[in-house]
């Protein structure tokens, strides 16, 4: 056993974590039920434990000490002493080296052994047994960091919501196969920061990249033993540290440089964060951090049997954000990423679990209220995945002001419409206009609806129009995992085909879905690779596939794919050019401008306004809407600016549909600026009022009013 060596002073109980002050390092760790805490120091390789130092002070349940001889680069971990009594909720085991919950950088990698478990694996007494094996050799080590970085004039959180277009991407999978990225940087922060990748994102026209979890996460043992991994990263173990696999040079400066370069290109950085659960799993999971530091504080335990965890997340445990110190850690983590890492916002995985109290979901929970009042975080973009797996977990529309929410009802309505389902028009119309039924309350705006058609979880856009059933055999669960409710259509053949008619229809359907997404009120989110037809071969749950199934295949981008990228770029240009497509207020078909045109008018193909009978017609597959962006304060347009009036026609039917174009008392006609019947740039032609415009089957067209001469 290593001997106590370095001199230790009492230090301070705040801030928590390992804090370098230019002369030494203060170490502070919260544990309400610990009896002793040892700081363990390691050699520069992290292989030999060279000292154990009992932290000399405990103030307000924070154990602390100051090491004058410590410095950035020092590797450390903790051993925490206390009762091992799972039936009372305590799982202390000082034989296990533990991560600092506030560690900003991890060193090395975790190598799975039975020694990472606090109990004897295989014992008849299961977790009631006690394991005395030391796990330090196969455990990550925490590294003291110097947070200094020259940000210059970097600007955070400057993009208005109504201009925001989000691109959801996996940091590794985005660049791992990109031929223009240096091979040594592919799949890392430096790969995303490469000139080729940033130029592509900027030219595409997105304004924010939302990264799947980048905080250090664990590859579950059962996946590793099957040759798989936790690729998506929804298995967090360290909330301040980027995952070491994503750091090209093993240090923080490259990650910060990545964010700075994205900002230079006008692209915000949003992080998908997982505060609903941790990687330690259920009562049979490993002891790596929180469980061994203070299990009864960090986790929600069953009141009548605290040996077991409350599981509202489907992962085995639920983080206890109702505890003030756990809440403090979550808030400190978010502030760290916002202030020190210059992140522009966060998407909260299974956000309902973060706001649960004794009576279930509470929109005024301590966590949600803390975010609203925080002077830093309240100014960042906050996005909720508004559900979890617990009772009453579906809470879409209930997160209040300051939040945007993933709108799965938008996703489902748009998929059903373009699939050709019956009776979808009323639901579709509501979703196209920002889902006022869900969000038009308490001063909320259309941006509260985070619209998406595809995301990391489920089919890609290509697979959505190529498969009617999931094909998850590669996951090793006999195709039982993943959703069966995909609302997809294969256009005639399941999976890959050479049939030109089917391929043409699939491309058109992708254009329809993308155009609908980017022409809807609310905040749109694109899935990375959908712009050029990325496929996962029908796998709708590729969480464990760190391979060609998940990686973006940039080398397959040929002439056809470049046309598809150009089409998406054109959609984004139209969204920027026409404020009526991204109004800041809800439109209800009532407000009028000085020329008597409602903010939104719904048309049947024959040119008359929709009636209740037409709305309820189950056979109707076509719809028109006219948007008056100058009505009702819907945009920031100047009072005397030219009329911003757009016409959108949609035909999900299997036959062409003639539309009678609306007549107005002003203007010279309608100019068609986009038609999804083909991906070529439309030749803008003037169409007279009351003229018949034949919209092809499975197509969408956008027009703008040509003004007075």
C-alpha cells in the first residue's frame, strides 16, 4: 500500500472539485454519509498509486484539503469510507477507486473486471456481499486542469431563436470517414474543427450543431463482451469532462478551439446532456463514482426498500436532483460548460425525470426553477426531451417559458401525412403552424416547438422511406429492440433496390419531408446525413453501433447526393429569405393587415377556404395555405415593407392535383420558387391569380406573391 507523502493543508470546502490557484490545488468532495475520504495520487502514467492522503477537514458535509505541491496534470481519484449496507441505501467500499464528480478531464481508459463492482460478482448473496479487490489499475484517473484559454472576442448565445436551424450530429460519426479531414483527427474535436467540416456546415446553412452526449460515458460491460459499445453516449459518468475518446490531443484546449472555430463560422454549439441517470446502472451495477461517494444522496431510492433504485429512465437508476447538493452539481456542470467551454445551449435527455417530485412531474421543480433564475443559463438555449418512462412521464408542452421541446407529435403528423394516411389534415395543419394547442400559453412562442422528422433515435430519412419494419439484427437482441411504431413506408420494396421508379419516389418523399420541416413554424432540427441520403440499413436503434452502420459515409457522396445537399441548402436559403416561414408569434387565421389578408388562410385545391366538412374528409390528401407575414405582428418586418405573402401547396396523394391559385386584390400573381417534384432549382415563373396549377403526386410547392409594380 502506498504511504502518505505530500503535505496537506485544511483548504476550503468551496468550490467543489480540484481547483488550481496558481500555487497548489484545493480538493473538495461532498459526501453526507462518509466516515473518511482519502485522496489518491498517481504517477504520470496513472498506473501506480503513489500516495493516499486523508482529507483533513469536513465542513458542511464537504471533505476538503489543499496540496501545495499539486499542479495541472496531477492524476488523482478518491476512496471513500463508510457503511456498506445496501438495505439502508449505503454502498461505500474504500477498495474502489472513485472518480471525482467535478473532474474536468479523465486520463486513461476503463478496463472491465469484476473488481469494479462493490459486491462479489457471482455471489449467492448478490449485492449484499462485499468485494475487497482493488480496481485502481483498470480505472480512469482524474486529471487536474488549468482552465485558462484565450477566447478573444468569442461570442456565446447570440443567434435569435427564429433564425435557428439545428443539425443533430454525433461528434465521432460525423467526421470519422470524411476524406478531407486529417486521418489522425477523424472522429475527434479536431476533426469537427477542421476547415473542410466547418465549411460544409456553414455552406449548408445550419446555425447550430447539437452534439450527442460528449460528457465522459461508459461502455456497458455486456455490450463490450458482445463486441459492441455505447456509441450514442447516453451513459454519462463524468458531467464536467469531455469523453477522452473525443479529445484529439488528450487535453481541453482542442475542444475549446473546436467551439471557438464553430462560433467564428456563425454556428452555435448545443450539447445533449444526460442528468436523468448515470452509467452506474441498477443495484447490480459497478461502483465507479456517485454510488461509492454517497449512494443515498445521489440516487432516488425506493422509499420502502432503499436497496433498490427508483427507475423512471429505463436504465436502472434515476439521479436525485431533488437533493440540494446533487442539484448544485448539475447546475455547476451546466455553468461550467456555458462559461468555461462557451457552449450555447443544452438539450436535456428524458427531461421529465429531472423535474420529478414526490407527486410526479412538477413544472416548478427545484431544477427547472434553478435554470429559470440562473443569470447565465437562462440566457442559453434550453431544449427538453419532454418525457421519461415513469408514471405520467409524457409532458409535452408543459415546460413553460424559456424552453423549447422536442415535438414528437409534429414528427408523427408529418410522417403520417406524407405516408398517405387518412384523416391527418387537421393535425398536420396544427403542427405546421407551430403547435399552438401545445405551446400557445404563458407567453410562449412558436420557437417552443422543436420540430423534427428524424433524429438519432429511429430511422434516418432514407430508411424512413425505404423500410416498413426495423432491421436491428446487428444489435444482438434478435430484432426485439427499437420501436415498432415507425410510421414509415418503403415505396414498394423493402430496403435496397435498383428500381428507378422506386428510387425516384423515395428521393421525392425525402424532399417533401425536408421541405415540410423547414417551411413549418417553430424551430427545425435536421439529422446529420439526411441531407444526402444517409442510411443505417433499416436499423432504428443504432445506439451500440460504432461502425459503418452509424458513421456518415462521405465517400459515397456523388452527383446525386450533391444535388440533394444543394436542395437542402436552397430550402434553408428560402427559410432565411422569407420571415413568414419563421414567425415569432402564433398565427390563428384571424389577424389582418391593412389589406385584409388573414395571417394564415387554408385552401382546398379548388381554391375555396377549407370548411369543417373538408377538414374532416378522410380521403383528403391535399391542402394549401397562404401566410401573411405582415399580419398581427408576426414578424419583425417594418410597417411599410412590401407584403410578405407566401403560398404553400401540399399533395400527399398518389395522383396529380390541380390547385386554383388564390386571387388577391393586390399584386401581380404568384411566383413558384420551389417544387419537390424535382430537385433542380425552379425557374421562377409567374402564375396568374385563379390559374390552375397542377401539383404532381407526392409533391410540395412554395410560391411568393409578386408585388405591385
